[in-house]
């Protein structure tokens, strides 16, 4: 079974570059969020390129993608001699930390019927500013219920203001708190954009893609450390796509037999089995400014812990 399992994993790794939605930029964000940001410091560009090479991403595409991420304020570059090192930008750290809490932990089980709203005033933002605001708010769990109103039932005003400050948009948008009378009002508000339906389809696709690997995960010990890293990156990369579309509703507001719960179980099953080997690969492969990168932080040990947030 082990050889067939290894081939199954390799087929998923090889298929990423062939997908119509494949993006080196998004893959790099997944790598930083899952493997590099928890270790702190900055990683040498050559190490970063080697990490993603098994996915068919060329050195040239890595360079182009990190330049774009720097321009977007997501990564920052540190030059040491002729070497370039990259890390999560200080202004984006809060976004990565909030995304971590959404990706690696179950949704809240209770709700106080309160919402945080981010409203773009009538005079509005230009197209590029609004697109960046929508993307960054979406990362942490805000849903665009209209083109100018973003909402979350679980995040607070401080979370929204952190994103707004990081984009240098303070004073250009308004943050409000609101309360619905009952759960029906919450379902109506979140139904406006169709994000829940989209997330459900993505969670279903994720579950179908990785169900066979999860069912054979006892063979994970036969994978190389590089394969384990690639598999962990893949599941986080694909699971993250669904989670960051999902408006993050408490369990009282999601449909019965919600696909997000099944997807969480598949992601947790695979992640827990391959993480130790994946971390060894990152530690052995990556060069930081001071030499090797540090170990993952304490939060990384709590990822996909089988708890129910309250």
C-alpha cells in the first residue's frame, strides 16, 4: 500500500500546476502562513524557490510573485549583501494571525447576534483600494454583503481596524457594530452575497479531492520529508481557499450536515500525520538571515486540535 499511497500523493502534487486556478502568488502565501511565518525571521529567496519547485513553480515565477507580494504589503524584503530574504510584512502580521485562527480551528458554536460592519462611504474608494480592502477583509473572515458593505458575526471592530490601518485607509471607511433580532436576521444578511454556498462547494471539492489520501493516511510514514511537506502545503492551500470564502458563521447559522465540518476532519487527519516530517523538511531546507530558521511557535502545536470553540 505504501508505494501506491506515495504515487497518490505525487499525483496531487503534480496536478497543482495544471489546475485552472493555480497561482504561484497564492501558493507562496500558503507556504508563508503554514510553514514560514510560525518560525519568525526571514527566509532566503533561493530556499523559498526550492521549497515550491516540486509544484512546478520556476525560480523566475517565484521572483515575480514575491515582488508582487511585497508591492501589495503582504511580504517585506531584507537585503543582506547580494542575498534577498523575505518575511511577512509587519502590517500584514495581524491578518496572518487572524487567518490562522480561522484555518486551523473549528468555528464558534455560539453567537451573540452581533455583527461588525465595514462600510465604504458614498464617495467611495478607487477600484484598486476597494479590491485590496475586500481581499484583506476576506482573509480574516469578513463577507462582502454588498459592494460597499462587509460584515462578520465573529470578528470585532478592532480586527477590522487592524486591516484598515495596514492598508493605510484609516479615515476612508467606517466601522460599525450592529445587532440582529434573531438568528433568522443573521441568515438573511449572510445570504446576500452567496458566500456560504460558494464555501460549501469548495469544502465539498476539497473533501472529494483528499478523502482517499485521508483514508490511507496510516501509510504516511512511507513518504519522504519533502513529500510530507508538499502534502501538508497542498491541503492547507486548498482548505484555506474554502475557509477564506466561508463567512465564518457560528454553528447555529450554518446548514445541517455542513460540508465545512467534513472538510475540517479530512484536513485535520492528514495534517496531524504529516506535520512532523514536513517540519523536518522546512528546517533542513530553509536558510534565514542568522542561518537556520527557528522552530515553529507555540500556536503551531495547537493547529487542528480537535476542540469546539465556544
